[in-house]
């Protein structure tokens, strides 16, 4: 059953994408996530836009459901005192502020562990905490470039392209959530918290295992392949009369099926395309041959013909097509949920499902400081309980 983090309190001092994505996962799994924000300003993403939805940032809304927002000035003695109480009541602390900034305020790992030895302290960084670039700014596009990931995107002979989603931010968020779950299990046995560190750089390198292994083995820097991949062909996008389709003929049987369904059995006897290695070596020639045939009909035609032949194929869809597709509806990926300020609010569900469905949408993305009084009242009640 999903929701096993109910009763776990997470103090979230994160901004932008990576940190909020990590705590979104924890919140969806049932944790009480308290998002501590700068008074009057809040998370940077609150001002990102357009697009806005009923005046609220779509960036912020997408990453901050199921959380409570508290405004605290950590440089103010009263705010720092409240924050110290909050950490004493927490199970997990996640932060992605500029390296060293919290330590200067007295909230580094050693300081916080002294307050709460059971606390799991998560440091989300850009380049990691060691090395000459440890203190350098590290936004997603910078890290796509630095890590080599961007050198592989786009078409050969053209400028590299950024993957147009925050794949390293969100990936780091995923690794952070995984690390937290592991640390919680360890704490069940030891009773003690721990320090965790994740980084955008480590995440980027982890997304490139095949590419780096190939480089280490052959000493060759891979070139950009557009929609294609290293070592398999045809396994890429091809133009049709109306758009593009992805064809993934990843073995000899599928190659034979593809040529037969296209009525291009002549390609089966062409020595340039005999085996997969041959097709990889002659991918440009094969692209031209297949494209000439596929251009004779529209995408729907080929999806039907090749699909019936058992060849993996899909059209390249736009977001409006995806949102309207019956398959997406069937898995419940988009959820229209009650929102106090946005009629018809729709959210993307956490991509896991248990016997009782997907994780519960409990709270809309909070207004800045919406829960400050509520959380401070809880802390006051806790002080009374411990007799302070």
C-alpha cells in the first residue's frame, strides 16, 4: 500500500526544481512536508512564468502539492529559533541552497545533528561538495553541458541541444528520495540519522552508463545521433507524409518484419544492411532508403501497417495529443483534483500505483506562508508536551 511515509515529517528548504521534486515524491508517499520559504519572496518558482494558471505559477504548482508552506527568516533570531524547533521535530531535512549558506547560519550537519541525532540531513548540490567547482552555480542546462550529456543531443553537424526538461534536476530529486527511503530503513535498525549528499553532476553521469562504458572501451567520443541510439539501427525517428514516427527494429527478426511490411524485401539482400552491425555502419544510407518509402503514406497508415506486423512503432505526439489519448486516460496519469483557487486543476500523478490506486492528492500547492500559524501552533504544543 502506498503512503507508508505517513507520520514522517520532512523539513524542506529547497527552491527551483531538484529539491521540490524530491520532497514532492516524499509528500506523495504520505510524508508531512513543511516547506520553509523566505518571507515575502518564497521559492523562486513562484514567479516563474508565463504560463500562469489563475495567477499561480505552473512551475510552482507542478512541484509543490501535498506540502505546507511556512515563512521564516533564518537570519532573524526569532525565525532561527522557530526553525531550530522545527528541525528538532523532524525526521528528514532536505536543502539545496548555495553551498555553505546554512552552515554560516548555524544549521550545518553537525549543528543540526546535535539538535536531533535521529534526523536524516540531505544536502542537494550541483557539482558535489568536493573539488574545485564545488561552490560554482549549477543549473540544469549548465550541468547538461558540463557532464557531456548535451554533447550527445541534437543532430550530427548541428549545434548541441538541451534536453527540454529539467532531467538532471528531477533525476537528482529521484535519487534524493531513494536515498531518504534507504536512510529511514537504516534508522529503523540503528535509531540514528545520517548525512546524505546528491548532486546534479553525479546524476548526469549515472544517466550515461552505456556511453561512458563505450568510451572507456574504445576510446572514441560518440557523435550526436538525433533521435537514434548507439549500436542499434533502425532505431530512430523517420519522416512520413504527415509527420514523424519512431521505429525500433532492435533485432534481426524485427528487421525482417519491417522490410516485409514495407514491401522492401530488397533491403534484406543488400549486404550493407545484412546484420545489425552493418546497418549501424550504414545508418545514413538506410535512413534514406526507409524514409523514401515511409514518405508515401501518413503516420497513421504506417502505425497500423507496421503495428499489425509486430514492428515496434509510435507516432511522435504533441502534448495535446498525449493529453487526449485513451491510453493515458486508462492508466490515470492525469488527475483532475479539487483546488481552492483553480477550477479544473489537473495534476500529473506520481508514476507508481498500488492495489488501492495512486498516491492521494491531499493538499493543493500552498500559498506563500499559508500554514505558518498552523505549524508554529504545533511547535508551541510540542513545547508544552515536553514541559519546556
